C-alpha cells in the first residue's frame, strides 16, 4: 500500500463531505428561491448564494472526490470488486444529479425557472438516497 494512502483517503472523505453538503443544500436554496418574486432582492441574493455554492464549493469538491477516489482505487487495484462497480455507478448518478443542479441554477440565474418548490424538495432526496447506498457499499461491501 502507498505510504500516502491514509492521506489520500482523508482528503477523499473531506471532499465527499463538502460535495454532499452542497448537494443537500443547493436544492433547498432552490425551494426558497422558487418561492420569491423574480427580480426581488431575495431572488438576487439566492442567485449569488447558489453561484458561490456551486462554483466555490461543489465543483471543486466533486472533482477532488473523483480524483482522490480513483487514486485510491488504483493504489489498491480494487477494480474487480463488485461493490466498487456499484459505488461507481452511484457516484456517476450523483455526478449527473450535480449537472442537473448546475442547469437549474442557470435557469434561476436567467429568471427562467419553471419548476415548483415541490419539485426541488423531491430532487433534494436523490443525493440522500445515493449517499446511503454508497456508504453501505463502502462499509459493508455486500458483494
């Protein structure tokens, strides 16, 4: 095992926590943003918060999560373990969810949001379900 493996794992966990925090918070901001008047001070504040959260925290954390995760996989050569395939599938879906949130943020930025608060409340559950599955795959290694 690489002498830096524990450091790589620590930075992976840190980046995943930051990414998940954003994935759980951004749709909640969308719920509140969709309830305010377009062009209002509140709407403009939400735009700023959403942009900073996505660009300043979520995007770098996602990239770091992928980088450190793939680095750990390559060190341990775990590519054939079934749980790894399931985890990667969930992380790919999490990444796609991230991309949808980025698109929704752009819709808000352009004052073109057409979705309801209920939609964003439901979308907020996707990262939670994926996180539960990922943790189970990593800790329990069911296959």
